[in-house]
């Protein structure tokens, strides 16, 4: 049985954030500038998916990310820990994203709270 969001948050509170491994829960589209649009289904309910969704022109909500968000998202490969994401982002953007650790942690927390990512440590 999957963990509830509260059980997941409890596990995450006891973990070192830098040692967590974020994983994507949704697909993306990438444009020619390497900017990401995350695609989240409009419906999860089986009835809506079966009867309403097929009649809709656009089946997804589209969440557009800026260049830092896109860079981080594209590096969510299920292997990179938060610490590694911060380091490669610093290498890519330098002082432009100062303080990198704070910004990336906040971004990943927003993604988690909006159910766009999870962490492999809570999916065991």
C-alpha cells in the first residue's frame, strides 16, 4: 500500500535533504531552448479518465519552467541526489543562482508539494 503524503513528509523530515533522490512523476516536453513544460493529467479519477478525458482536446495541464527549473528537472534522473543537483547547477549558472542550495531546495519542495516529484527514499 502506498504511503500517505503525511507518512512521506514524516520520512522526509527525518532525512538529510541533501541526501534525498528526487524522481519525476510526470512526463515533460522540451523546446528548442531546452525549457521544460511538465505535463500533468487533468484527471486521475477512473470515470473521468474513461469518459471525459477522451472528449477533451488537451488532456494535460502544462506547467512551464524557467531555465533553472528546466535544468534541474532535466537532471532528475532518479540517481542524482539533491546535493549533486545543487553542485551541477552551480557549475552551470554560477553566481546567477546564489544561494543555490536554498533556491534548489525550495524549488524541489514546491515540486514535491504539488505532486510533480517524489523521493526514492519514500517509495521503498
